[in-house]
C-alpha cells in the first residue's frame, strides 16, 4: 500500500495558466468567488463526486464552504490531496475547480475530478479544462495512471473496481 500520495521531494505545480483560465491552489481567500460558482451551479454539479454524493446542497452556507476550503487548503499543504480553483485570467471570477485524490483502486494511483460553473458549460470550457488537466498530469505530475470517474470511466465501473 502506498504511504504517500506524491513523493516527499515532489515540487507540486503552483499553477496551470491558459488563455481562458488559471488553475492555482484553492484557499480560504477564495470563499466568496467559490461560493458564488457553486451556488449558481448546484443542479449542474450534482454527481461530480459520484452518484450518491449530496454535494452541493441548496442549504450550503458560506461558512460551510469556508470550512471545506480550509480543509482542501490544509490537505494541499500536507500533499495528501490537491484542490485547485479555476479562475478567470484576471482572477475576478471562479470558473470551477479541479481535485486530485489518491485512489483506493489498485489499478489507479490517482483520481481526478473537475467541474465548471453552469455559465461556462456552453462555451466549451469543460472539455478544454479536461484536456488541459489530462496533459498537465502527464507532463508535470508523478502519477502513472489517473482515473477521471464520471468521465473516462463510469461511476458504476469505478465503484465496482
């Protein structure tokens, strides 16, 4: 069994910059923009974390979101998982998030989840993000096999592994 998610000397990429977005560590300072992105996208986000996930709920409060962001920030600092916020290039708007978690499936060493806010769905940003993240993982991260449950493997297949 793997003892850590990434090697202790691995330099975690700080950002991924493209013309349409910037990925950087999700922090508690992002709570207002993150909360807006989540709450305006509730129906669209159902199922991102699996078919039985209750996140996000209409009852999510700003304080609960702040707690979630603090948890993500601490895990990132400990290198036990990585949550990135996807910001517009000028940092005025949260466009979505990307998460890398250790996999509990023996055939994968990591799992990646990502979402874009509802207002960006029709712009093609979701597919652009997916392709950019796959390339980034191949080029900059130490993982050999990453699963994207709900995307390149169905949640049913993932849960059956």
